[in-house]
């Protein structure tokens, strides 16, 4: 995480799990966000996280238009998300 902060000027705003993180969430000064995850599946299918105003409404809008990997749920770290 240090490289992303020092080289790219990103601010680490979260990571998981706390004892041995393989996921990190970053923010740019102007509000854009970026997340990365280290995963056993290689090559990884990758993951891009998007923050939206109303995730429930967005879920209802697209759940029948995409291949859903994870349905909408609450995470233990306080966010609400789905994966497609």
C-alpha cells in the first residue's frame, strides 16, 4: 500500500482483512476511488469498484442485464455491494 501512496499520491481509506490484507481501497484528492485485490485465481478476472448514490436502485436497474457473481449484500466492514 505504501507504493500507491508514495508513487501515485493515493490515500489508503481501507483494507481487508486487517491482520493480513489482500484488499485495499484508495481515494484521489478529487474524489475518485480505486480498489485492488490480490486473489488466488490467476490470471484474475479483476475487480473495479464503483461508488453510486443509491446501490439498491442501481441493483434493481441492472441485475437482469448482467451476469451476477454476488447478489446485493451488506459486508462486515460497512458497505453494501454486489458483483457482476
